[in-house]
C-alpha cells in the first residue's frame, strides 16, 4: 500500500477512536448536568476533587493518552492534507510535514507527561 | 504512456468556500474542514492549559480561573457544537468511505438516481444527530448550569 494510503487509513481509524473517547470526554465534561457521570466529588467536572478522582483512574490515564495521540495525528494529518492541496513546491511540502510531525511529537510529550504526572499526583494525595 | 501531472488547485481556498453548483454535501465538506481546523487550534491550547493539573491544585485553579466567564462559556459551547457537527459528519464520511452508504451499482438507464441522491438521507440524518447533540449541550451549558 502506498504511504499516503496507509496514513489515510490511520486517519480514518483515529477518527473512530476519537469519536469514542472524545464522545465520552464531552459527555463527562459538558453534559454533566444531564448525565452526571464520572464526577464523584459532585459540583462542576473541572473542580479539583473531580480532577483528582479521574486522575487516580488507570482507565482515564490510559484513554487520555490514546485520545491525545489519536487526536493529534488526526488533526495534524488533516491540516497537512489541507496545506498540501494548495500545491506548495516539493521542498515546502516536505518542510510542512516535518514541522507538523515535530509539533505533534512535542504536544504528545507534554500531554502524555501531564496525564502520567497527574495520575501520580492524584494517587499520592 | 501518458502521464498525469495532476490538476493544479487553481481556486485555492475559494475552491473550498464557493460550493458553486455542487450540492448540500459540498457545504458539509467546507464546514467539516473549518470545524476541524477550529477544533485543532482549541485542542493544542487545551493540552497546554490542562497540563497544569499535573503541577498542583493551585496551578490548576489558577489556569481554570483564567478561562472562566461568559465569553469563555460561549466559546466553549462553539467548540462543543463544532465537535457535534464534525463527529456526526465524520460518521457519515466513514460510512461512505467504506462503501456502506452509497447504494448498489446500477445500470445508468434514465431516469436513474445518482450516488449523491442515495447518500442524501444519510447526510440529513447526520445533521439531525448533530442538531440533537447541540441542543442537549446548549441545555447543559446555558440552562441547567
């Protein structure tokens, strides 16, 4: 399979992963008054007590990292496709790919560190 | 052997925005891209802001205090609505990509239904789903809180 066809397949699969985990995230964070799930401390979902309770959970820590990777890949690959459709010269197209890859890796490192460090902090409290 | 050199994207960004004589799905395509770019921009900022939870309760509270207020509530709702649209339209796109919603191939004997006509109910269904999620989200954001 050609490289871009493989990347496109990953883009679609990442979309399905995002649909599941971002759907769950949105339900927890923004439909709390209707559904009231995974906010054991009560109050608002972003209250520190709820953040700690979710941070303690291995399920939430692992799925945050999966969602982080899937969303970064899906979003940055989508942005790359949009930019390449504008027909940049070859050198610029390659540069766009490299810059977006580095941006993705940087944000993944930050987000994954935050998820693991938050889990460590929450379990130590 | 003839070699295709591709078609240059002469219209550039206007090619997205101007649907021309294309149908309803063309505008869904444009909106899918716009919401995708908006969600990506928000997501990168969201990673930075929410990373403060790994530092201390004070750092988390300070970060949340900086993104609180009516303007942020409206902004967050727009992100939620963009998610609802992008997700529902994404389901439609995956179903079409997999060939599950394009109908069976038929002999093109006039008058025939085009593939777009076959897909249209799915597009309408996806938008109804997005609208339901947006309304429920609106209730949660602006009425129940």
